[in-house]
């Protein structure tokens, strides 16, 4: 059962509304998102001056000096990225930018299955054979110590740019435990999560770190304005890597989305056209759930080089054909994901794992590129930290997705160290990630040990495992107006860290129900509110329609459900969380609500 709670942050909402010329509801929503009064002007009116100086990143100046020197010397530079959206866009920003600065520069992205995540010694050996003298990483490298050692032994220059957590071990010192961080032996490491870095907003993605380096290089070349070409790409990756849309991230996404619509990049133009995104309508949803997955699908089912090639393409006809290929791959990925999710849910039930606080699901034949997506689906279904594992080329591989109360990367560190202390070797052969997501490799015989260790050390209580529905404002439908709904747009872009507002109303009556969607899987409700049958508004529910019907049957009976579908009088009452919207149809403008959660009264 989800726990519905109203956010109770206090402030003088009337004074804030008067000061910034906004509705009190808008003021309350900003306060709920932790926006301080001194930050509200920047939140409401973001501009380029709100972006931080690139040189605030530790050792970025040194990275510039090394790269500039290698460009002057004519050294061959290879950018090595990652196979997700952040990695693809990071690689594009660095490769394209360095070439414009006169560098002899190419790129390589690991193949998810054959190479695995990040730089590995094999890729370094290939680079040496091809005459590469400088390796520049992006969105990876912070945990690639063996590969970087190989490169340095061969006399190569290595510059690491990354945004992932710094690897650490826990050591005892003076009776207390402390973390000892380990940087790879590169010539320079640029990562805002370095212990000695004081960058004001470290929660930036790999593409933003790459963009900061390009901005700095263009500044030093007297061409700073040209670096703004890459702002839409940095914004795109920020959304797709699920970075918190707060502070600097919110600013660059708010500024980057309008520029993305106007981009000169032929590949992005072609993909937006293929996805039928109308001019003036692009938002963070389109990037995160339509365009971004098309890039991700290349790295999951084929090679991410396809996605990168689309960004690099200058011919419109070729870009159009490549965009069609990306969309096709993503459709294939969607089908495989649905099938894999069904298998994972069946596994949980058959293995009797419903009581586990951390789910470890092992599906040997699953395509390894789908582990993370399916882990996210199962995590949402059961509200448990979830790992989905499959067989890879060398042992078991997998991905995890977490919940708010469980720092996944740290718990993996703890499990690995426990295994190391007991048997002399860790439980993982390779792992890395964030508090909310992680990737791993391990031996098949250790899967059960992993499940046991993670559950023994979870420290999760029952309250931690209850989904929390935070309501911003309990707002009756009668309070809505077209102007009030329109003003909510100042809060966009929505995403992680700046979620779409959640409103709620209770004691609504259902005057009618209709199945909608291609398979009739969703529901359109006619709601009456305020105890007045003449006051009506449409409510759209995009959850599981059949489950909604079953809940009504269970609470009220089949005859009542049939009456609602027929538009006849019935006793159904419910409370809902919602987000308001405006529906325009055949010249008629009306208000409607998108229903999130519901409770039958």
C-alpha cells in the first residue's frame, strides 16, 4: 500500500507570490522542491550566467594544457566513450569539438557484449596498434585502472573525464572506519566527484563534463561562442542520464531544449522528424522517453557507433535513413523488454522472493542489454532494490536499480568487502555505479551468495519499502483554471529532482468510464466534483486499465462497473492524485486531469 503524504514545508507563500509575480500555488511548488528564495529568480528565469565556470572543475586547466600541447604536436587522439546516451553524446561533443580545434582525433565506443563497460586493456592495445598516442575518456575511465596502467606503460598520454563515483575501499584508522579513494593513474583526471574537487554542482553528467572541457578549450582559443553549439547535446544527455534537474542542470536543460529544436545537427533534425515531434512542442518527456531510448537501443541491440554516426552525419538523406534505423531498433527493444519483464516477474513468484528486501533475479538467456531496463520495471512493481542478471561472454553480468532508502553502489561495496574478508576474493569481478543504479560482473556460482549478502546487509525497514506518494497541494478540481494551469509551465522542465507537481482531490464521483488506447488498455473517466453532478471534468488514467476495473469490481461489484461504462448513475467514489492539463479538440478548449494514483472510497 502506497503511503500518501502532503508535503508540509512552510513559507510565506503570499509574499513570495507577490515578489515574483506568480500564483501562490506556484510559490508553494518551488518551496516543496527545495528552491530557496534567493534561488527563485534563477529558477523562474534561467540564463547562461547561471552556468558555472568550467575552470572550477579540479585540474581542468591541466587537461586543457595537455590536450593543446598534443594538438600542436600533431599527436593522434582517441576519444573513448560509453554505449549509453550520455556516453554517445559525450563522445560526439569531444570528437566534434576537438576536430574543430584542429586535432587529429577519432573515437571508439565499447561494444556492450564484446568489450563490456568502459576502457579495457584490449581497447588500449588496439589503439596502440593504430598509432594512437593520446586517450581521452568521457563518461567512463574513473574505474579503469588496469587499462590506464597498460596505456601508461606503453608511453601513452591519458586524460580521464568522467562523472561517476570515485572507487574506494573502507579502511580502519584509529578505531574508526574511513573511505580511501582511488584515482586511476592517468596524466589528469577531471571528475566533479573527486574528494578534492570543489565544483559548486557536482551532479552533472558525463556529457556536461565533456562540454565543460570543450568550453574551456574554445575559450582559450578565443572562440567561446562556438562552444554553445553543444549545449543542446549536453541538455539531452542530462535528461537521459536521469541527472537531478536542479541548480546548473535545470538551467542548461531549460536553455538547451529550445536550442535543440533549432539545432543545425542533421542527425537530431532527422530523428525528431521521424519521431513526429511537432515544432514548438519538444519537452523533457520527448527527450527522455522518445528520442533518448532510440539512441540507447543502438548500444543495447547492435553497436552505439550507429547512434554516434547519426550525430556525425552531414547528409540529410543519409541522416533520415539512419534515424529510421534507430526507431526500428527501439521498437524491437520495446518488444524484448515486455517479454523479459514478464519472465522476471514470473521468476520472483516461482522463487518465492516476494519477501526479499533486495531482489536478485537471474535470467541466463536474457539479452544483457535489457538488464537495467527490466530491473527498473521490477523495482517499480515491487518497490525493492532490484538486480537483474544474465549470462555474458565471461560469466554473469547485470544491472541494478534502487529506491530512495538504499544506496546501491555503497551496498555493493559492502557486500564485496564482506566476501573478500571471508574468503579472500570479492563477490564481483567488476562493478560500479551510483546510489540509484549500478552494473556488475560476477561468477554464476556466486549469484545465491549475492542474494544472501545483499539481503542480510540491506538495513531496510518496512517503512523504507512503502512507496511514498508526496502530494504537493491538495487542490480541488474546482480551483483549476486555464490561467493557473498555463502558469505551471514556468516549473518545467520536469524530471529527476524537479518532478511534475502532484495535486490531489477526494470524494470524486465517476459518471462514466471508457476504454482508450490502441488495445483499450487505458481509461477515460468522466468525473464530477464538489458534490455537484453538473460540474464535470475528464480524467485520463494511463495505468493498467484492467486492474482499475478489477479494483472497482472488488469494491463495488460487477453491476456497478457496468453501470459506469454505460454512463448510468452509480455509487463509485474515489480520491486521486493528478496533474492538470488543457485539451484542445476541434477548436474547443477544456481542462482535464491526468490521474496518477487512486484510492476507492
